[in-house]
C-alpha cells in the first residue's frame, strides 16, 4: 500500500446539519498551497486526481489519488492438446465466437 499523500491546500467539511439534502459537503482551497501541490503532482494528461476520505477519528480529508491502471497485455487463451501433447497457446485476435449451440 502506498503512503498517504494529503492534498495540501484542499480542505473538505461535511455539510452543516441544517444544509439541504443536495449539499454533499464544503471544499475550501488555500490557493498558494493548492497551486504548488497541483503543479508538483500533475500527471502526464494534465490532471491531479483527488479522493475525499474519512479518517479513523471521523474527520474527512483530501488525499492524492495515485492509482494507475495496469498496462494492457495481449490476452492469451490456453487449449490443451486432445492427444495429450504440449499445450497449444492461441493469442486472442478478435471478438469471441458467439455461435453457441444453446
């Protein structure tokens, strides 16, 4: 598990108890800290992804989302040889055959 990187300059609070149901929360931004944080953590597409979480003590916080998808790999199907010989490997090249007997 990666270390938590708190989003500096971004602060989240739960809505006030008298707030209408459509208010999900409040975000405050301390511009100087937030801009420096954004510039430091911008990804290759120009984004900074943030996640709002709740700590063990119940207080919400904003964290840098560092998740990255795994690189796509070519799918490989494995079919055993009916004669008991070596395993035959076939790369997936297109959509699956949907001509099923049932």
